[in-house]
C-alpha cells in the first residue's frame, strides 16, 4: 500500500523531480527524453567499450550519448507537441465559429446552398 495517498489529502502526491529541478510528471516530453537518453547512454558507452576496451573513453562516450539522445528526443517531442497544440487551437476556433455562425446570414454553408438552389 505504498502507492496509497495519505488520508488527509486525497489525490495529492509529492511530484517526482529529477535532480531536484526537472518535474518529470508534469513537464511534457521530460520522462520520455530522460528514458531514451539513459538507454542511448548505455548503448553508446557499452558499444564503445566493446569496440575499444577503453573504460574512461567509454564513460565519456556514454555521457555524450546521453546528452545527444536526450536533447534530440526533447526537441523532437516538443516540436510535435507544439504542432499538435496549434492544430487543436485551429480546430477549437473552427468549432467555435461554426457554432457562432450557424443558421445566420453569415454562415458560409448557407450561402452555398442558397446559390445552388437558385440555379
């Protein structure tokens, strides 16, 4: 029952922060970026060690792999997240305009049906 919250505060949990600064639960893309970065670190470091048998250089390659993969995943995910938010905003505005102008003289669909029926 470690996952159960305290009786005084239902639904309130202490957020998990990575290194005390990065709130992994609430920041979009943070969790995936850190997980893929750690996997990239292990793959790069272990692969370099298997090829060269140099421990210190392999650790350096592992840290570099972590940084590169984490930043690559972060920017890719944030770009897609921003693109999705823009598409959602455009769709929301379209729905709002559809509701606002429906059955009025400003409705573009009404103009099209009136011009087709008069021909």
